[in-house]
C-alpha cells in the first residue's frame, strides 16, 4: 500500500478467491463435447489462463507474472492431450489423478495423490484424468502473463472435437456448430501440426519424467517441518526456472513475525485453516482458497486450528517464462 497506508479487510477480501465462490466454465476447451471429456469444469482464478471460451469467468484479471487456474472433473473424466510453450504445474487438491503423456498418451504416466505436485515438462503432449471415486480438483500454475499464448492440441483431439460439433478457429476461439455457429469471415480453422512438427515432440519415458518433475506431499511435509520446503526453483526439489518458484509451508516452517514481500506472491491453501494478515488486515483461508499478495506488503501466517496444515506459496521471479530443459 502507498504512503504507509494499511490494507482494509475489504481490500484484502478482493485479493482472495474462495473455493466456494469459484465459477466453472464447462465449454472452455475444444474437447468440451467429446465423450469422456464433456463433464470437466475449468476455472481461471488469476489471469486469463488458456481458456478458448469467450464466456470464461476470470476471478482476478491482474497477473503476477504467471496464471493460476484449476480443473474439476468427476470420476473417469479426462482432459485431452495437449501441450504448452511455458510451464504447467499441477497439484492435487482433491482426489486421485492419473497424468499421461506422449503423442498418443502412452509414452509414460504417473498417479498423483492429494498434495502431490507435478511440473510437467514443456514440449510434450500431456493429459490427465480423475481416477478417484468422487469429484476431484487439481490446481494449476501456468507460466507467463499470457500463459504461453494458448494450447497446442494433438491432431486427433481436433479431429474428434469436430465430429462432435466444436471447431477451433485460428484466433484461438471455439465455435459450436450444434448451436449454428461458424467461423467468422476471414478466420480459418486452427492448423493441425504436420508430421515434421510432431516429430519435434519428445516421447519421454516414465523413468525420465517422474523422478525429476514430481514431488510427493509427505516427502515435502517432512522437509517443511522447520523451514519452507523449496519445491520448484533453481535449487529446489524440482530444479526449474519457469518464471516463478514454489514452496510448501506447514505450521513448523512459518516465520514468527510478518515478512514483507519482495515480489508478487500467491498463497494456495491445501490442508487446514490459516489466519493471514496482510498490512494489518486479517482473514481466514480454507482449503482451496487462493490469495494474491502484491510486492511490498507485510504478510503474517498462522494455522487457525490444531491438526494438519499446509499451503503452497508461489513467488514471481525474474526468470523468463520459457520451455523446460529436458536434458
């Protein structure tokens, strides 16, 4: 805040996106009508994300150098194979999820439980499905203010979508032929990748991906017993510099006094309830809640009740939001 002013409770609440207030979009992507993917919900929490729907609700428009989103899916629902030009990091908030990758989704896979985090390497096709027994939710961090300029779909996904009435324009917008929509004049369909372009996408085996790019919740909790666990960063468990860094905090790893932020921060609660103070204003955060904290503000954290408590802290860095190094 400017001139030493303190933040009001109303100011703070505007920076919080409550899990119970999340607004879903059920037509966010090209596979929204494809059987097996037609029941998924997309949420854009901070920044516009990569949604292809014009009616996608954005909770906080201002981006801190990265985007925050989420995907909610009932059991057996999957998200189709796609790729990104910048980082795509997921952690499981609720449920049990299978992530798979490769041109046809059969190069490798990993199952994530609640709290586990996956920094999916750029430049590979990836998809995911809820293999739990209840509605599941995964939270996403996408690199860059514009999230890399959109999604790159595997050619078969585009073909399947067209059979079920959805056409993706070269402008990145979806058109539903079942509703009488068609591509606007002067806008062609999104081009599919050529065989030569597809050949540039690596087929990474599970043993090449999981040890390097996946961190397990209980391992991180043990490491966070006395100090924040560095999860993604130059010297972290997952060594990458995607334009942000990620830490896991629990009750033993929070400082006793408020700390002034040096960069944009986003707090994403995983377990327990947390009391947070930001420049004097206070609020309580629950699992699934997201708080955007601007630079230069004093932030204090404390678990609001006994029992397990954990949250992810995402901080913007000066690193460019670019491709993951696979080597």
